[in-house]
C-alpha cells in the first residue's frame, strides 16, 4: 500500500511540474500585459503586432534565445517597421525586463523561450 501511494505521489509531482511550467509562462504573460496589450499598442507593442512582426512563436523564441539584441528585434530593430522609432527608444527598458523576467526564469528551468513565445502567440 505504501509503495502504491509513493508511486502515485511521485507521478502527481511529476505531472504538476509540467503543468507548473505552462502556468509560469502564462503567469509571465500576465506580467507582460502591464506594458503589452492584446490589440493595441501601449508602453510596448500589442501582442497582435508582435505576432505579425515575428510570424510564429519559434521565430520569437529564437530572438530571445540568441540574447534579444535590439538589432534582432523585428519592431525596435527594424527601421522599416512603422513603430520603429517609438519602440527603439524603449528598447533599453525591455532589455532589462527580458533579463529580469524571461532570461533568469528560463535559466532556472521554469519554462523555455518557446513556451513563453507560444503564450504570446495564444493571446
């Protein structure tokens, strides 16, 4: 009986880890909403504009994974983007948010860049 309970508890713990990863990424996008709205630009570009600029979650995840350099960003780093001037000026602020909120948590194994990018694209 004890062995069965231990196996069940271990399985529940393992499953909660997978759910927690998704919940952490989803919770982070809630923090992102302080500056990013779904359909309209605010302090940061709208999620819909981010989706349009990157095309898919994998592309956004690659930019984060490579260090989120301003020149690699499809809005703040692209002079041909209509919102370039506004968001290029704010790029330093987002760089610090990236390091604090995204990079540290990915390095700690809370979620992957792709998990978070998928959350952004689900909005």
